[in-house]
């Protein structure tokens, strides 16, 4: 799909067998619900389906208005933006029972739910975020960013960033209320939600180290973790690449404090870089690797690009 905006005016796209959907990136390939319909449904039998290089926006429905992964369904999303979708549960993405969802180099932002899971909602199963961002989503209940419910919900965050989300309940960031559920964090930021705590729920929280939260609610107790810490991130912007991200400021405590889990960051920038210019290149915490030589930020509303040189000594 090259340079197209496809509006689902006549109904949602239903995927019931293995397919690969490849777009051309942000603002080039857009799958839109036009504020009238859900955009995508992935049904059982579509195992191995991969969606990449697209923007999924303006979906509207009862559950998973951007993407709904039905019971026993599986989906991988790469290098994509899921934004501006509205739903009862799971504004951006919702998973049914025993689903498997993987997000790689993907941003879930600006989605809303009228109950739980502004960005992502999962009933049971496993969801993995690698080099991904969940930002600026809103829930009228809990889990402005991510919400899991029922039994056996497993959430894995690797080199990802969850920030600036809103919940009118108590948990703005990540909430897993499932029995026997668990959260595993590594090299990730869960911090500075606009309202509500960073983490909560009944699930077990396991830190594998090199994590940061801003209010101490995520159970980050490893020696390399940084609880109660401001990550000091720039606002969500298009910082090169095709997905919207939060770049660390030059004085951010995430710089050169992480562990390398991939050869590039969410934007495709090589990891590691020597962010603090001490002569040793170490990966940063979160979805984005700080480049001390140049920062480019594009305003998502005006389209203007701002180039920020390194801070003066």
C-alpha cells in the first residue's frame, strides 16, 4: 500500500488468514475508520499476520476501534502508528481471550476508551511491546495506556516508553487486574502519566533491570532500576523515522543507563550511542536512543521541524 488513505466507510477490514500488509510509513499509508467504523479485525486462523508501515486512525466502535484481535487471534504490528481511535474498551488495540499481540517499533497514541484501556486493552493472553511507545491515550476508567483483565494476562515491555497517558480512574499508565497475570519490564520507562499512577493492579510485577518510573508504583527494585525518577523527555514528536516518539533531553537520567536489547531504537537509529560523550557507548533506557549530535523534532500539528543542537556546556 503506497501513499494511500483507505477509509473504512463501508465496514471494517476482516483478516481471517495469514496476510502481510506493508505500507509506506507515517502519513503515506493510512487505514482510517473515518470515525464511523472499526478499522481492522484479526480472527483465528490468521496466525503469522504482520502489519507494518501504516497509520491506523479514526476508528470508532465498542472494542478495539483501531485493531481488534479476536479470541485466539495473533498479530504482529511493526513500524506503525495507531492513533486517534475511540472505543468503549481499548481505543487503539483490544485483544480477546487467549490472544497474542506483538508491537515492534510502533506508537499507540491519542486513543480513547470510555471504560478501560485507552491505548491497549487485553482480556487474556500475552502482549509484548519492543522498542515501542504508548503515549497520550485516555481512559475514563483505568489503564490510560494499557489495561489487562481476567486471568493469565501477560505483559512484556522491552525497551519501551509509556508516558503522558490519562485515566479518570486511578491508573494512568499500566494496570493489569487479571488473576495469575504478570508484568515483566526490562529497559523501559513507565513515567509521568498526565493523571493517575504509573502502575497498579493485582498482577505480579517483575523487573529485569534498567527500568524507570516516576512514582515508585511499578515494583522497580533491581539495582539498575530508577524508581521515583523523572525521565526528562521531550514531547511526543516525529523525531526522524516514521513513528512518533519521545526523545530524551540531554540531561535525562535514561542516557547511557540501559541495556542493549536491539541493534536500533524505535526510529531505526543505531544502538548504542555515546549519549553522555564520556567515550563509552551504552544503550539508553526506553524506546529512543539519544543522539548528542542532533535532535530533530517535528510539530505534529503544524508540520514544522525544529532542529535542536546539543546543549551548551
